[in-house]
C-alpha cells in the first residue's frame, strides 16, 4: 500500500530493504554514496539495489553516464531476474542517459535536475508504486560544476524528505575521492567504497565533525580521544577509520621540519615503505619528491591560503621508480602546532594513456583518422556495437565507406563479433575482406592465448585451475570439435608443455588412457592436467568423462604420475574435477582398492601355507 505524505510534511518512516548487504534496510529519504573503482564494481552494486526495488513495488531509475554501463546493468539484471523484461516493458524500471536529467543546453543545470527528480518522485505515486529508487553515475561531472552539484544534492535531500524515495550516487574513485571527499560525504547519509569484490562502509556526514574536532583540539593528536564526549569520540573513530581504509595514500607531516607524523595503509602500498621505516623521518631524508622547489612553493601557498587541490607532481617510490600523482593538501592544527595532511592518487597509468592518446590524435596529413578511430582513442570500446568494432578494424587498411559496407555484410553473415573473429578464412575471403585484414584478424584472435600461455608458463608453480581455464578458454572457446589436451608439469609443478592428444566430433571423441600415459612417460612428466572442451557450451561432465578421469587417476598412481586436475571448458565457464573434489575422491578410491587387494593377497598366501 502506498504511503502518501501530506503536503509539506516528511514521508512516513518505514524502512526499505536496499539489497546492499552491508547496509540493510533504510528509511525513505536516504541518500547513499558509492565510490567505485571499475565499471564491474558499479554493476555489482546496482543489480541487487534495483532487483530489491522492483520486487518491493518501487519505480526504479538508472541514470547512466555511458552506453556500455547502461547496457551492462540491463544485461546483468536480465541474468539475475528471469522476468526482468516484464518490469522493463511495464515501465517499472527506466534506464535513462544522464543528459536528460542533469543537462540543459549541454551544461549542468541544478534546477533542471531537481525538477526532473521531483517529477519522477510524484509520478511514482500516481502510478501506485510505493516510492522511487534512483541511481546515478556521476563520472560525467566536470570539475568546474562540482560546487554547483554539491548545492543541488543538498536540495535533493530536502525533496527526498517530502516524497518516498531513495537515491544512490556513484562516483569514480580516482576522480573524486582525494579532492572532493568531504563535500561529497556531507551530502550523503551513507558512504561506501566498492573495489573488486569488497564493499566497505565508511560512515556518514559526521566525518566532517570528526575532522573539525581534531583541528580544534589543543591537545595532542594521540590523546584527543579520551577528552571528547561519547558522541564526538564516535565521530573521531569514524574519521580515523576513513583515514586508514582510504584507497588513496594519505599522510600527515609537521610543517616546520616535515617529519612524517602518520600514514595510512594505502601509503605503504603506493610508496613501498613500511610504517616503521617512515614514521618520524623527514621528507628531506626520504626524498620522495623529485621537484623540491615546487614542493617548497606549494608549502608557502598552504601557509598563506590553507589548502591546495588537484596538483600534479612526480614522486619517487622506495624502489627508486618515478611515478606521477595528483594530490591535495590542507594545513591543520594538532596540539597547537601546524601540520599538513595530504591525500594523493597515483595517476601514472592515466598520464601514459593521455600521452598515447595525444600522440595518436596527431596523425600524418596523408593518413587522417576516421570517425571511429578518433572515437576509439578517446573512449576505447565503450559504447561500440559489434558492427562498429568490425568497421574500426577494417578501416585500418580500407577507406571508411568500404569498411562500413563490409562491416554491415559481416554482421549479416556472422551475427556477432565473436563469430566474426572465429570465422574460417574461406568465408572471410568470400565476403571480400582483404588478405592483410584476414591475417591481422587471426593474429588478434590468437594473441590472448599466446600472452596467457607465456604468463602461465612463467609462473613459479601451478596454483589454480582458474589460470588454466582463463588461458585455454581463448584457444578452445570457438572450437566446433572436441579437443583433448594434456598439460605436462615437472616435479616443481611448473608447466613444461601443452599437447593436443585427441580430436573428434562432439560426444564421439575416442580417448585412450594408455596413450595418455605413454605421452607422459615420453616427456618425463611428474604431474598432469587434462583439458577438453564441450562445444555445446555446457561443461558438466558426462558419465564417460568421469569414468575416463577415474581410469587415468588410477593408472597415474600406478606409474607415479600424479593427475592434478581435469578441466572442461564451456561457454564462459568451466568445470574443474579438482575443485569439485573428484580427483581426491578417485585417489582415495585407488588407495582403498590397493589396500583391499593387498589384504586379499595375504589371506590367500596364508591359505596356501
């Protein structure tokens, strides 16, 4: 039943499930912030968030920043909910580009965004939904508009108090965490960092109070906690937790002699020093900054202005490696003494990408970039359709119109990029694709397997079936026949060689365990891993797969050649006999059979005597 508030009053306090495990239920009017590391991290947060909203009769809206992320969320939702398309067709979930809500005349407009939000909140009640659940990717926001956006979010909080709604704002870690953290946190009730498989809750707006408590205190940084009231102590605990789990390198130094007062764990990861190696030492002694003149100039600016933001500079790691950082610093007061707190993000890879992009965007006059080539340099494959990727590849050797026409033919023939990459040479020639493009295509198709093969052979030892599956997936995913491979390892579990032993039609491949072991003996192998594919895409082992594996494990035990695993490659997945415990089970079966056989032989010998 919909809870409609009276005009000018706050919505009824009723907690709603969020789908975010570390958060749990929240009341209407809640504004959540997530700092995410990768697009996958963002998708992993949004899917349970929206699934929960749909199941609880809420209007769900996703404002995406780029087409690829919008599509990824929709695809992931489809995989999570069998009836997702029904919700989409009914209009209960809307996937909208950010431009429709936030921009007016191609520029951010806070009033336009607020009007859009309030209209959606009202519309959800008219359509008999319990309320609205919205999420926005804020990666599009330019630096010059961030102050205006912060004011808009404050006004959005007021709107959320008057109509049933929950809002989630997602910010890229590398763009927003270092310089805009306090402003963003102050506009949200809950703050999280999503990185890889981990989602950490940082707390709420009281971080800012904790910071102010520390700077106002006339006692030392280490003794300030016992002197605070219980509420303030909790706030400082949250600030300290933020300091130590921040993904950015954060450190505090004295202003007078530049001695390191405190660092967080990310600092040790970025610079390579341990806490003991750096606490109490001066930056002059450590010499992490390459341009000391620039550093002194920044310190003078801090003394006069109190802070600097988003400065770029070179720094030196403990190993001597030179890297690039973006950092922000602020002058603070601890125990009546001036200190500097600095947060920095390593942007070396980003700078390299920018330099590569700059070089690529300056082509020779006789070889100008095509429309798709220039777009790829700026965004990578984000937002590209399969046909556009094929056209981009063909445009490397063909004029733009010809490449476009051929790409259209290829999609009509092969339907998707994967089948195009795996297409037979004869079929590609028949479509009119030049020989140079065909050679390049086969190189692209084979390169991932070659690179992964090198990496896996360079590993000190075999550790996980995932490594093998990742490598062989690229070479076996498109095979129409079943292929049985043997991976030979030495006595240190290092991969020595990978051999194709058998090949045949699906479900008809004839594998002889004796030949498998002959190959192992010939190569002086101490351990084996077997891999074969299921062209059907389902890696579930058949009865014959299990029987074959059991036989090879038995023979291997007799010949002292250990079988480590049998991996079956399917479509985007694999099955590992070792992971499922079957290799261990077969080894125990052999041991049991051997013990039984020994006891029986002894019994018969006794009878003869």
